[in-house]
C-alpha cells in the first residue's frame, strides 16, 4: 500500500515539522489543532523553516510554495476520513492521545494506518484502544524534523510486519532514513541519549566541569553539533524531566532517574530556549545570549 494522503494531529514543533516534510515529498497533508492560535503558530513555524530551506538552496521558491499549498489545517477532524496514514504529535499525555485515537478510529476506514510520534509512551497502550492494533505503530521523528534524517518505526507487540514494511517504505519516500525498534521506552536513540544527558547534569552537579566546558568538550571531542546542555535547552528541560521519569518507571535503574538539579530547574520554569532561560539564556529570536 502506497501512502499519498497523510493526516497530522498537532501543529506544534513536531507536528508542523512532520507536515512540512510530508508535503515537501509530494503528499497531501491535513492537520488538526485545537484552536486557531495554535494553527497560526504552526504556519509561522512552517513559513520560517521553508524560508531557511529555500535560502540554503535546497528547494526552489515555487516548490516551497507548492509544498505549503499541499497542507490544510483545521480545528476539526473533518478532512481525515480519506487519509492513508495519520501521525499523532500532540502532548505527551496518555489520556489526550487516547482520546485522539478513539475519535480517529470512528472516523477513518479500517485501512488507515495510525502512528504516534510519542518519544516516551508505550505504543501498545494506544494501539489496543483502537480496532486496528495491527495497523498501529510508532513513527518517531527528531527535532527539527525538516533537518534530522532519522525516523524510528516502532513495532509494538500488536503491529503487523506488513504495517512495518509500509511505514519503512513511506519513511524512505519522504526522504528520511528508517530504523525499526521494538516498543520499549526510548526506542533506540533516546535509550542512548537520555542517560547521556542525565549523566551530563550529574557531572555538573558533582562540580567536575562547567556547563560551557562540558558542551565544548562534547562538541570538539566527539564532533556532536550541540553539547548536552545546548541540546537540553533546545529540546526543553520539561521534556527531558518527563522522559527521565518514564524511563525510571520502566527500567527502575537509578541512572535513569532525573537528577535533583533537573527537577529544580523545571520547578523554576527554566525550561530552555522556549522560556528564555535554561542552562543558558536565550533572546527572543532564540539566539544564545
Ligand atoms: N528548518 C529547516 N532548516 C533548518 C532548521 C529548521 N527548523 N533548523 C536548521 N536548519 C538548517 C539550516 O538552514 C542549515 O542549512 P544549510 O546547512 O543547508 O545551510 C542547517 O540546518 C544547519 O543550521 P544552522 O547553520 O542554523 O545551525 P547549526 O549548524 O547549529 O544546526 C541543528 C542546527 C540542525 C539544530 C544542529 O545544531 C543539530 O543537528 N543539533 C542536534 C539536534 C538533535 O540532536 N536533535 C535530536 C533531539 S532528540 C529528539 O528530537 C528526540 C526526542 O524524542 C526528544
């Protein structure tokens, strides 16, 4: 089955990035968000991202315009009934996701594949709330989605091999690199990344090195594009805190538990780039001060 019509639920950083990627590859995309203000924010993100892609010479201006025109956004699910695939990218709250899939399950034909972009919740829990657990998988994109090549295809115990094969082909079709992971907290990338980021915070807590020197060490000693603290600020400390709690719950290993400093920074509202302060200070344009 070839996927041409995609539905995306959520128009935040991930949802808008995913919509942009699918539309840029020629798919028809319909997006649902809760209110007009969120839809306006999603368009703003797409417009600035497409402008960067055009400026970098990776897409002609008319191609970018055509990609944008392939996306439709609304506050209802009305345009979802003919979708081949629906990708959910709403808040990481199990109840919110469950309600979305219950509604979609009533609306979409049995052939529609459902995927969640969750980075922390079990895919199987969502799959069993629908009548199509065999056509339900994880499709985990990375931030910023228009730039990061990887997509993890997550196979829950209920997901059929056929669904995995269809999604792998779809990921390649939209110009990304697929890998297949079992449905375990963190899948492949976050299973490696999260303990590393938590360890960086512990290195700081132990007074071994400063934020700046830890980031400088990783960027220059490992050639990572960002150090762990830049990445924490970029993706959001609240997200790291939430994911660490989920990991600790799943594995019961002390190294997966959120370090006290992370908990306190979240309590103080120092969530990173989005609140102007995390481990670094950020200006209105998202530039490090
Ligand atoms: N949309 C489109 N293009 C973008 C973009 C966006 N949002 N952000 C950056 N780019 C493009 C730029 O236009 C530029 O393109 P060219 O090289 O063709 O000129 C290129 O990406 C590099 O950008 P910049 O020069 O502005 O800045 P940079 O070199 O510092 O790169 C970065 C920015 C791509 C974000 C890079 O720092 C990076 O790769 N960081 C690591 C990001 C990462 O690890 N993400 C994974 C997070 S974990 C996750 O997402 C999983 C989870 O579950 C939480």
